[in-house]
C-alpha cells in the first residue's frame, strides 16, 4: 500500500533539493502513462485531479482508478486535489481518497483568501491531510487556459506570504513568480530574487503552477530556491493531442481505439523527461522508508437493537449512511445484517476513515454526535466497537 503522506514526501524533497512532479490526469491513459514513467524512473509521483477539469471526466469514477493505480504500484504516490475552490470541494476530495488538497482562493482579496484557506486547513488537518494554499495569482494564457484562470499575474510578496502562512497553517505554498497556466509566449521571465526571499523567510515546500515551457536551467533554479512540487499538465495534454492528430491523419484509422492508440506512451515519455530533469528519479526506495504510509482505519460496530422493528432499523441505517458519509474524512459507510440467525450480534456498521486522525474528528463532529445520540444509541442495546487498521 504505497500511498504515502504527502507532507513527508515534500519535506524530503525540500531537504534534499529536488522536485516531485504533480501531473494532472484527465483519463485512464494519463494515469497509466504517468505511473509507467514513474516506475521506469523509480520515482515518487503526485497524481493530481484539477477541479477546473471536472467537466471533462467524472471525478468519482476517475478517483477510483487513480487510487487503484496508486495502491497497485510499489512507488510512493500521493493523490492531490488541484485548484479546489471551496471547503465542500476539499471534503469531497478527501472522502473520495485524495491524500492532499489545494485550496485556491488566490483570486480573492487577502483576508478572504485567508479565511477560506483556514477553513480548509482546519478540516483537512483534522483528517490527517496536508493542504496547499496559493498566494499571488498565476493567470492563464489568452486563448488557452484564460477562461479557467482569468485575469493578470499578481506576484507573491514575502510579507503577505508570511502573514498568510501564519494565519492559515498551510503545509505548502503555491507562489506566483512569473509562470502562467498554459503555454508560455516567448522567453518566460521568472523572478528568482523574489522566490529566493520567500523561501528564505517561509522555509516550507513551495509549489510552481504553470510548469510547462520553462528551460532546464529555470527548473534547476526554481528547485534551488525551495520549489519541491511542480504542477504539469499542458505539455501532457499537447502530447496526447499530437498523438491523436497523427493517428487521425491515417485514413485507415476511423474508430475511437484507432485514434486514441498510443496516448499513454506519449504521456509516459513527457513524464519521464520531467522526472529526470527535476531530480526525483531513483528516489522511490529512500522515500518509502522516510514517509509515513497513508493507512485507512475501519471503524466497526456490531450491535443488537431494542425497540425498533425491521423497517425502523433499515431507516436508521439509511439515515446513518447519508449523514455519516458526508463527515470529513469518511471514505465509506457500509451497513449489514447477520447472515446466521443465531449470531450474537444481528447488525453492523463499517465506517471507513481516511486516516487515524479521523477517529477523533469523527467522534467530535456535530452530525455524528446528533445521529449517535438521537438515532442510534437509544436503540442499540448490546454493542461492540473496534477500530481496525
Ligand atoms: Zn495550477
């Protein structure tokens, strides 16, 4: 189970001066290509899913594939929500299996950015999940990503970054030092002096968005100045698009599988190049030893019921599934009845937590307390409850 704590991952990268790629995926081909490249290079990897891309795929369905891919490989992997806009987005991502979340309120005034970020940090940390915030603004290039990232560049300032970090408690900071979302037009100019100062003062892993189109030397200097996570999507998307155009120019290729052939391979090539360039190649084994694994906890309750008929029990279970599965850090709520008629306990709950930390935050959550005190405990006479890891 090589899903590892993303905070540990990036701390290691920060201390050893390399960067881990956070590759945005939009399809199974992207997932396969990114994982294949990471395996080839024996590198840690972050698989990202951007909320701004949710119109192109079903987040819940793709998350299931990402999680399976992450658990199947031996590499250290983290799964990250990229550009989450709200607290609700972050809760949903964690409950679907993200092991890190970004809250992007960078287009809001500082105080509003702080308060939204703070609410996500409080929730996510109570679930054992680290948070990336953004300060300053990385816009999209006109005609490309401008609709998803409208407006002009706003550079991150050191003073605001310090205030933002102090007020929010974020784990990683996405900074704006001259990159853009989409393809760079002309020679990109990056403000390394600014980055150097931010890194000197903050001393936390820094993140670059709009990683496509920089020179090898620019990447090296970013990493020298505290950048440990590089978000990368446009070049992957272009590589996939080129492959499809090439396939389509062959007149014998008419169906979907003909056109889509080889996309994973194209993604793999691009990803492998980045991994090599950013210094994370060969780091997988060392990281597996260094990072805490992400371990889910199964909260199991076996119980009998007094004073409710079968219909009453079923309606209580249905309500529980609805209410409890919305609590932050709850991956799944399963209910069941004993198959054997002479079983000592007739019913069960299995509530799956994203992390050990959720044992406490779940117990204290108002919705859980209300349900437990009003709907469950008054009727659940004999019961045993155990948390399994
Ligand atoms: Zn971004």
